[in-house]
C-alpha cells in the first residue's frame, strides 16, 4: 500500500508516504517552506511547522491513540456530520464518523515549493473532499457535495489543536463581538467585548463569521493567525485540570500547552447542502 501510494502520489522527496508505528498511513511533507504530516485515517492533519519556526503550530498529545476506529487526540480531527453528541442517537460517537475512518488519497501536486493534497470520502450520499495546502501557511478546505435528492443539514468543525508554550498566558482575539454559548452551562451569552484568556475549563461556541482570529502565545513570542472562510461558528476549548485527568488519551498537564480554536458550522449555523450543491468551509493558518 505504501509503495503504491508513493508511486502514484509522492512529489519528489517533498511529499512521501510512510507507515506510522501504529500501522496507520502517514503523509510527510518537507519543503523549504514547512514540515508537516497527515494521516489518511480521518484525513487528519498531525503537524505543521513553517520553516521560520522552531516549534510546531499544531499540538499532538503524547498520550494520543493511533488506531483504526478511534479519534486521535491532537492535530486536526474533522468533526462531521454532527458536532458533539449526536442529536437523537445516544449510541452514536461524539463529533461524527469521519474522524475515525480512512479517507482515500485522490490527488497531490507540487507548485513551486507548495504541496497540495486532496483526500476524499463518500458517506450517506455526501461526497466529501478535503484539501490541505502546505506552504508558508497551512490551508485546510473541507467541502461536501450532496449526491442525493433531499437537502442535508450537517454540522462541521475543523477541531484544530494549537501548540502553545503556555496556554495560561495566551490571549485569543477576534471573537469579542460574537455571541457565544457556554457548552458547560448551556447558557447563551452576549458578546463579552473582551479577548479570551484561559483561567478555567473553557468550552464555548461563538456564533457569527470572523475574518481573523489571533492566538497570542506570549511565552513563545509568537502570534498564530487564523483566517476562516465560510465558517459562521468558532469553538474554543481548553479542558483545564479536572477534564484533562478524565481524558484517557491526554496528559494531566497538557492543557497548559494547547488550546483548540475550531473553524466550524455548529447549529443553528450548520451547513444546509441542497441536492447537487457543494458547500465549502476553509481556514488558513499562519504565524
Ligand atoms: C470540543 C467540544 O470541540 O471537543 C468539547 O466543545 C469536547 O465539549 C472536545 O470535550 C473534545 O471532544 P472529544 O470527543 O475529542 O473528546
């Protein structure tokens, strides 16, 4: 399988495929611009480091489990076609089905020193495409085309785990003017007018489109910039102390080194995909 992938999809020595120790297939990008990796499992971005940076932009838990049928703790899991618990079926897994199955490699290209990969998956009469573009910045673009005859209502989150030197000193700006729902209390809040700081367990869905979100990681002396496209919700998550201990695939103190800012479409801002139509949600991430 690895040989076949390399024959068809590798690009010089800048995009190659290897087998991860877990047995999952890993795509590896190494160019003058960045180093990155992704699993076909879940079409899951695992790491991205612009060559200007000594630290990865993306966090991966040291206790992550890499196995078919299981989500990976860190990187960018794709949550689709529902976010959080399934609305009616309590037996269904959290955050949908597509983060735990292998996607198909569809196409790759090398333009200048920018690597572009396309993966695909068909579920429930929806043709999914995921593009990852690896340059000085990372671009992630998810699209879903409705192959059926009835409109589909779907939630999505590009559940991005950011790698921070110190989350307790980090500040997130860009969401000050958005209403938000606190997922811990289910209480809806008006815009806070304030940047976000992590001082306790934080689990919020912010509503409304935002052109730019910044994560100021002062301990690392850098600011990570996200530019979402066609997203009308953003999820902000840090499990803090007690939840970190409850998560079996996450280190007890790893909450100090990450936060999730998820480019999303969460109810009531979910995607409505008409028959024959395609909806795309994307984000560009840089420093
Ligand atoms: C976030 C949710 O997006 O994902 C949280 O808002 C949830 O409520 C977190 O705990 C992690 O989810 P999971 O299923 O990957 O453990």
